């Protein structure tokens, strides 16, 4: 089975191990429309390989993912897709495709993990994080609700109270807080991230496939009944409403200006 070529990511298969790597390190691996579509396509491709036990998800360079690509904010309507709702729903489709992978998914996270990047990480079964990783969920500052099924997934991982705080305040949080909250499994020194992920992968690959993957399916079935993930279909409507909201647009402009000022070279 030949591996398809992608523009914004690469897929590798080594026996029972698959790898999905975001490959736009110069832009901190943003999740634009093309990337969301490609992740979903890659997940479906990997799921057709019945030999796979484990898939490692990572980003090239110094970040896991800077999240949703907000570069189109404020553009004229003519620049957008023919079907805005379809475009707004790509993130949910991506997240569902990743979560429905039969293989055990392991997120390897370093640097920034922002917004949609947090949702992508939350779709994975296990998360290993460098101690310098920095998480944030800035969607409300951008005038939009957290979409893509992010709310139920965060409730599943960290509980409702902390989900509300992190999403409503948009405050950044570090690797140790993420571990204490139960969002990540292991925190390691940055230079040890790759080796620690490989150790975990080796352990998982040694396990019998039937029992390993049945455990994943059983756990996911239990949490799916608790959280009602199918309601996330309506996330796209909330996202589109946020993009049209005048107060939300003003908040997004202020947020983007703060980001630009922080990234501008200092004299």
C-alpha cells in the first residue's frame, strides 16, 4: 500500500508503527483548512493498515502546533470557500477521524500547543510532553467558541471546572500543570522527548494487538456515552456565528495585534 503524498504533513509506516508529522515548522505547524483535510485523509489511510498497533503524532521543529490558522481573519468574503459551514466543520471532521483510528495514538509534544493543537492532542490516547511545552486555548480572545469537539474532549481529560477556566480565561499553562490535571501522561526534559516516546512505543508494540486495541475501543466507548460527542456536529455553527459577531471581531483584532507586537523584532 503506497503512502499518499501530502503538502503539509508526512506519513510513515514502519511495520506495526505509523507516524503522522506536521511539516510546516517555519510557521509552527498551523492547522489551516488544507492541513485539517490532510490530517483526516491521513488518519483514514492509516486506519486501512490493519497491521498498525501505534501511531505517533508530532510536529516538526520547535512546536507541536500553533493551532488554527487565523491568517484569514478579516479577509473579504470573496476570499473564503464556497461553503463556509463545510470549511468551519473541517476541524471536527479531522478530530473525529483521529479519534476513530483503531491504532493507539501517542502525541509527542514540544513547544507551543495552541487552540486547535490542544484539540488535536486531546484526540490522541497518550501524550508525552517536553517540560518546556506551553499550552493555551485563545479562541474566546479571538471572538469564537472552542469548536472541533474541543469542549467534550477537554471535559473528558481534565473535568468541567478546569475546562471552563482554561477556555474562558485563555490563560496559558505549562507541562507540569497539564500533567497534574491529567491531560498528559509524562513530562520529560526536551532533549529526552524523542527517546521517551520511543520507549513508550516499544512497550506498546510488545503487547498483543487484540487486547491492546480492544482496551482503547472499550475506554473510548465508555467516555463517548458519558460526553455525547455527536453534539459536536453543531460546533461549526457556533464558530461561524462567532466570526460574524461584532464584539468578537473587535476582540480578535486586539488579540492579533498583541501577537504581532510580541513577535515584532525589538530595536
